[in-house]
């Protein structure tokens, strides 16, 4: 990890990478672009009902082919169903990056009378690159109002206020960002802010790179991996109750001991420490064969 990176910039860039923003975070890294995976299953065909169903939203032609290719690893429809996303709900997504999941959530909720809050990275005047990613995300939503509907933009960061009105949300989602918040010292705040936004009985869904059980957890998650027990403890301390876990996004091939952390794997495919020039002779074959990271998929409930 490049120590010169500020946590806020690194956090947003990693979040954007996790959300499918390869065009934004991969500038100048043509040699590190993911190779096609012949063995990966093809994305599902469009379901009847269009954006009024999760499957229909996932198959929408507004999603890029690169984002759809990652469905084989991220299983968005199955994950959203596990978190009990339903028509007409109010949902809060923390740190959407470039909007990988937003491209499914926003059309679905807009078509079914729901509401979406996007809690983007809190502005940092000293970090224009991060600010541009947020600005690009806003432009994306504003360019296609008929598809995305009216999305409310809030913020999440060290000094941010509520991500949504108190007790207004049916669901809150943490999608591969917890390691960034640990690096920034705001992981506990994320859980507290989520609890405040949720209605009693509301669900917090978490997807995160899963660390090796039994290892000492690095509180800064420098390699991008977080132990499931650590996540469960953070949620419990905030007031949540664990309601379920799923192996939807598991990958038993992931050895979790890569030279540049989880970002050695697709889709980021680092070949040098973050911030350094790509290493042209780096052999990606071993890591491409693993595929994307092993991930926990958890469901927590705010007690009634």
C-alpha cells in the first residue's frame, strides 16, 4: 500500500473499483486490464418485467457489458434477494463509487415506487480526484432521469451527518467498502449511521472481502481483507443482530496472501504497490485463475 495515499482518496478509488469503475481507477494501466474468463458463466438473460424486477434491472441495457461480466462473481440478483430487497422500499447505499450496484437498485426502485439514498464520499477539497468520481456519479444519474428516477445524494465520512432521515430506511447496504472505512477510522460510525437510518426491523446487508479466520485482524485492513467475526462484532456493538449469512459470493480458490493485497486479483489486478507504475513483467496468470475475492455476505437486523 502506498503510504502517500490519503485514506479518503484511497477509500473512494477502491470503492469505485469495487463498483466497476475500471475506466476511472485504471487509467494508465492498460496492461493490467482483466483477461476474459472463458469459464465464467454468462449473465442471465433479461427477465420479464424489465426494471420492475431485480433480474430485469440487472439485465438492463443501461448497464455496461463490463459491469454485466462481473455478475458471475458478484451475483447481484441473488445477493439483493438475500438482503430481502423488495419493490417500493427505501434503500440507502453507502459509497456507491461509479454506481455498479446503483445501476440495478435505482431503476428497480424507481419502477416500483421506492426510494434510493446514495451516501457518497464526504467532500475533501484537497482531493480533486475523489471529488471528480463523485461528480461523475452525479452526472451519470442526472443524464438518465427516466431510468434512475430521483435519487437523493447524501454523504458519509468522518464529519458527515445523517445518511437518510432517521428510521426511514427499509434497507442499508455496505458493498465492499468496510475495509476502506477501517483504514479511515470510521467503520464504527458507518454501523451507527446505518442503525440510525433504518426502521426497526430494517436490514443491513454487507458484502466484504473475507479474511482468513484465526488470523489477527489488522484494524486498518491494509490488504483489503476483513475477518467475518470482526464484522459481526462491529455490528453487534452498534446494536445490530445477525440474521443470516450466505456463501453466494464465496470463492474457495482465494488464498488471501497476494503480494498487493486483494487488489492483486481481478478486477483491479495490481502488479505493483498502489500508486506505483504497473510492472510490465508481472505474471497475472495465477491470480486471474483465482478470480475475484472470497467474500462474506451477511444480513443484520435492527431490533424492533
